[in-house]
């Protein structure tokens, strides 16, 4: 774990006061901890099974079952051992599991850097419309005009939000957006005869872990840039690193410390002056949408995380969507096919797929990316409009600063100042003075019925606690979360053993994660 060498020394937090949190919130927090809300374990469905129980009622087959048409060695000798349960048993089983699981429909899900905000249900309704959910990716373009029009509009909506001249919806995740954006940059340099010489990509030390992975997959070499004492890109280090072999700088703004890179215009000027390009990781666009357009300050390429910023479900492995926006010079290199609309006054006004793109990097995903996510993002943008998107960004920033203000007397803040949509605290004092680690703090939060924030990232902060409340949470929820963290900080001083042994109220407490991965409990197979 990299130690933070630039932030101020840890200090003893304040023990008294609840930071202006009401007595009602304090009482609610205590009630949650005392309730044992999720203590009872839930059996596996196979353990609930009873022979002869069914959850369906179907007539007998009146046609041959088809078994005679398959070789005998391909047929089962006996039926699979599926759980035998009634319908209400199945429903109650999964309802109980959902009550134990942490998810954004249940409560605050404050994973810093992930933007796990509430997903409006109207988005889900739109994506499930038969004309959207029932499409086949191999249909002829003449039969999917509505889908093509939606994607054509979404490209222009994202371009309006970001300031870019063109957008490709094809990448299916943020990391694939990074990969695609760097492929476009590589193709652009190659078209100028510099593909073989520009091999370095500059990355701040607070970058997301997928950034260097995308660099390596593109055949580039990563060079890390140290942050300055304020948590921003150090301009002297940047100038020293620049040269005629630099392909681009990958930067996240706001960065992973939740701070806006106030020198972004100067950063872009320096990189462009050396012949390189600026790639912006759009993971934190939830602080900027409707307020700042990245292309206007000099960014050349950026990926959007539709599953973070534009209200589509996120987590549990996906699905995601990572469209990229580019300037006009880079547009010829975008993936194929591109969606085109017949000009008004032509033979028709239909939408077409343009495959005639000789400079394109080719396809990066089957079909058109994760289409259902695109529908949800289009619905989200149309529902809020430009003013609504800006309001969402402002609310995200206000919520983060409100929560930060409640917690700075109880946890170390390594990079003081106004944050954007997220902030990074440190549990360094709790660890050094009381032997309570950030992991212990995160585990204790589970007893309050809250999911823990992102921990131990970014790596430049020791014992990092990265919190992003998003714009969709109420003041009462933020107060309740703050109160839980305040009580944990106090208990770390008065009863550290209790914190180190947490969680106390969950069905599974502290499994050995390495052993669990190597030797999972597969008793359901028996």
C-alpha cells in the first residue's frame, strides 16, 4: 500500500457533538444497530426443497417429447436435482435474500468513484417496451428505424453535454471506452506518421486502475505523474515528462480525490504544445454535466459512463455502456458502423448504417453496444433536460460537501478544501492510535444497515475512505449515514475491540476472502 507523503499529519478527531445531526437521527442509528436487522442466515433453495412440491400447474404434453431424436449418450439418465418448492416459498426466499443484500433501491450506496445513484424506474419501463427489448441485432436497418433514431439522438445529446463533435455508442463499458479512445488516438498519430514514435502515455498517480490497463493493451508505456500537495496534477512534473514521444495524457476531472483540476486549461495547453492529446476519463462527469463541457477546455477524447452518470443500473457485473466523444479531427477513426440520417429533401429520411469508413479502427463490440443501457440513458436525459442535468450535478456537489462537513471533525482529511461530488477521508488516526483499520470501520458500517464506501483507494491516501453520496439522497439519509460514521469514530477510541470484531449483526461476518475464492462452499452441488 503506497503511503501518502504529501498530506498533512493525522490529528485526533473531535469526540463531542454530533455535527448538527438531530436527536431523531441519533436514535434511528441506535435502533438499527440494536435490531439485528440481518442476523438470521437464509438457507439455500436446495435446503428448502421438499420432494413433491411444485410452483406450477401445467397440462401433460400432447406431443412427443423429442427424446427419440437424440443419441442415447446425450440424454440424461435421471432428471436434474432442481429444488422442489411452491411458488410462494420461492418468492419469499428471494425477498428475504433481497432484504439482506445491499442495493441502491434499499438504501444509500456511497461507493466513491462509482456513482451508485438511484435509477429512475421510468428508464426501466422504456427499455422493456417491446419495440426496444424485442429487437434482434441482426434485423435489417429498415426494420429498426426507431432504435436507430434513438441512438442517433443519444449521440447528439451526449455531444451537447460534453462539447464534442462526434460520439460513438459502441463501447460497452467505461474500460472499453478507454481502450477505444486510446485506439482512436493511436490511429490519429499513425495517420500523421508518428505512430511508431509516440509510445508514452502520462497518468496521474491518482488514476483509476483501468487506465494503465488500457494503455498496456494498446501497446503504449505508462509514465506516472505525481500529485502536488493539493492533490492536483503537478505542473512541473508534467512539463518535465513531456516530449515528442508522448501520445497523450489520461486525466480524470474531477480527479479521484474529488477535487477539480483547476489548471486543466494549462494542462491541455502544455500537452497540446508537445504534440500530444488529452484523454479524459469521464467517470466523474456526475459533478460536471450541464455545467462544464470538457471539450471546451481542451479535452480531445472522453468516455462517458452511462451506467454511472445517466441513471442506468450499475454494479454486480453490469451491464454498462462507455460511449466516447471526440473532436472533429478524430471523428474519422471512430468505430464502424456510424449511424447516418438521410438529408431532408432526399429520396427518404430514414436512418442508415454507414460502413464506408476507411480510417475507422473497426468494430469494438458486437451489434450496437449494450442497447438496453442506451435506451435508459436516452430516457434519463429526455426526462431531465439540460436544466435538470445541471441541477443533478449541483445537488451531487452539495450533498458531498454537506456530508464532508459532518465528518471532518471525526476523520482525517488529507487534502482539505471544497470537494466536488465525492471526497476522500483517511482512517490513519484510528489505525495508528487505536489499532482500528479502515476495513474495521467498513465492516462496522454493515451493522448499521449501510453499505461501506470505497476503501483503500486512491492509493495515494493511506487508509482511504472514499465517499460519494450522489444527488439522489435526502438530507435525512445523509445525516443517518454521518451519525453512523461518527459513532464508529467514537467507539474506535472507547471500545476498539468491538469495532475490530465487527460486523456483529450479519449472517456472514468476516470470511477469509482468499480461502473463500480458492475453496468456495458448493454444498448446493451435493
